[in-house]
C-alpha cells in the first residue's frame, strides 16, 4: 500500500497528506544523519547545514517544536526531513511552498531567495506542527503566535559562507484569524 501511495501521490494529493511514505532518500542513499528515529537528508549547501553543531541544533529545534505542539518523538519516528537548497519545495501540487509535511518534511533553506543562516530560521517548527496536529487549514490558535517558542530558540549562532552570522528564529505564524 505504501509503495502504491508513493508512486501515485501526485494523482491523489489528499492521500499524500496522510501517507507516511513521502520523500525518502534516493535508493541506496543513506541519510546524512539521524535524529532519534528521524532521518535527515541534506540537498543544500547552506553553511548552517555544514556546521559541526547542526545535528544537535536540529534535535533541539525539533524538541522545542514537539513541546510547543504537544507531540512526542514517536510522532517523528520514520520521518525523513529534507533540507532543500531551493527557494521552494513542491507540496501536494503547490510548487510555491517553503515547507511541506506529507508524511515526511521538506523545507527550503532559503527565504525570499536568500539562504538562511540557521535551522531556527527555516519553517521546520511550522512543519512539525502539521506532523503533530495536522490542521491543514491552520484553524488551531497556536498558529497565531510562536513567541514563546521563538524565545526558546533565540540566542543561537548562525552561519553564512563567510563565517558566523546572526540567527533570528522565524515565527512562521499565520497573521490572520484562524479559519473556521
């Protein structure tokens, strides 16, 4: 069943949202590293993804996101998290997304065409929200204000091609009243 969903996800976007077989490393490709039971794949040359503290930063950012959304590490078990070096990732037929959760997480390492300087400035926390609570319509009031979560992540260093840079966690909130 999972293989069928993987091959036909483009034809059935709604099934892709609940399928657990989204993006996997290419056959024979090992993940770049594993955080608990989630595989991490790097398809980017963003400096922050090459820093020695990157695996620990991914883990601590995921941990903060899971606490915020009320999820546990078991929710991410078997998930593949792909950091893409493009401005957008494809998501259920929408090529303009900066992040996607469809059983796996894909996210851009760019914002408005600029490479971001740290994992906390990506949409990872937002996509973990979809992994934990679903809510494609962003109706849950937690989408409105990530201030407390951002405060947990502030003060960490960033990296760019020339060395240390600032790291400003991105709130990734919906600045409009939830639908519903």
